[in-house]
């Protein structure tokens, strides 16, 4: 089963990274501070998972189900351009990091489910990517772990994905 998960999730992330690297980006989001950005977010339920996250008003969630996991992508509702940032969450028992090789990396501290988590960040040719793996605190057998990941066209866009992930909570 684990053999199916890594290629599927890795392939999906590769598509996100490649499309963000080769196309013209949309204009920079005018919200420049995390406080004003946070104020613009609206809490939404993540599928039927019992988890909630706050997203910008022009973003939606799409779900890809696997045999024993789910991956949720947060992307703009306007699909005509390449987003300044996008993100996703894997819920399952066998997460693995799939960040790019041969990029400048750093480790940052951020929040997931109100707990501190170490985020690996990558900077590659002017594009940015971050990811972390944390316990889901779900109490369910099939989704013990969360792999949170996101990318952006600049450091400011990546900061916005971190703000979004900091709002993740379980009801």
C-alpha cells in the first residue's frame, strides 16, 4: 500500500512545482502583513474529515482519495493563472517528505493543530516550498498523520501558506 502512496503524492506535488516554475505568475497578493492576511481568511471544513482550516475567499478545497488516505489541495477558484501560492494536506498513516533535491533548505518552526512543528523549507530557482509531518490527533486508525505542504512564487507567498496552516484545527 505504501508503494502506491509515495508515487501518487510525489507525482501530484511535482506537477504543482513544475507548473509554478514554468509559467507567468499572477499579480502579487496586495495583503502584505500576516495580520491583515489572517483577517481575510474564512474557516471551511476539510471534506468530511472533521478538520477545519481558514482559506482566502478566492480559494477552494479539492480532495483526492486513495485506498487508505486522502489528500486535500487548497487552490484558487480562478484557474486561468498560476497561483502565487498553493498548499495541501495528506491525511493517512504513511506520509513521506517529497521536497525537491539540490535546493537550499532551512528548518523553520510553525504551528500545526496548535502544536509546534519543524517545517523544512526549500528555495529553488526563485520558487519556494515547505512541508512538515505531524500527528493528526484524530483518534482514528486510518489517518494518524498529516503531511502539510505548500509552495509559492516568493517568500511572502510561502509565509501565507504558513499562516493558513496555523489555522488548522479539529472539531
